[in-house]
């Protein structure tokens, strides 16, 4: 999360980002901006993770 916050701070100083922000404000081409940071509900064991990522024989 700290890396994302650093990225956001830098974006406010970037001329290209500021031009894009100004364009979006003038043209209203961005109607909604939402961000989310999903987190795992629980940690899976290594064996369980592998079985989820590999197809079952059948």
C-alpha cells in the first residue's frame, strides 16, 4: 500500500498526469473513479493452493 501512495504523490507532480487530469475534468470523460484493494480472507496451505490451480483428473 505504501508503494501505491508514493505512486499517487508522484502522479500529482507529473506534467503528463496533470494534463490527463485536466483533460478529464474539462471533458468529463471519466464518470467514476473507484479503487479497491482486495485481501485474502484466509491463507491456503501450499498443497491446497496447488490443487486449486491445477485441473483435476477425471
